[in-house]
C-alpha cells in the first residue's frame, strides 16, 4: 500500500488555493506519514477522480504518455 503513494509518471507543478485547515492537516499528515505533500495530494485526487467520473465529459480520455 505504501508504494501506491509514490509518484509514477511525469509531474507538473500547480498552484492551488486551499482552506487553511486543509493545508495544516496535510502538513501534519506529511510529518507523520513521511510521504510528501505531493504524494498525499496526488493519491487523494486520484481517489476523488475515480469516485466522481460524473464530473468529467463523457468523451474525456486521459492521455498517458
């Protein structure tokens, strides 16, 4: 399970505006788990996306490369 958090493909930097408590929680998780904020956030977003396909257009295709 711990390997599922590792970033496996090309990465891109993004800038996000988040609620303060979300950032504080993410920082606490990073310190406790020893995963980076990027790894935790990437995993959380992938899980969110997999549960909310209804937010995507029906013809959306992920280009992996």
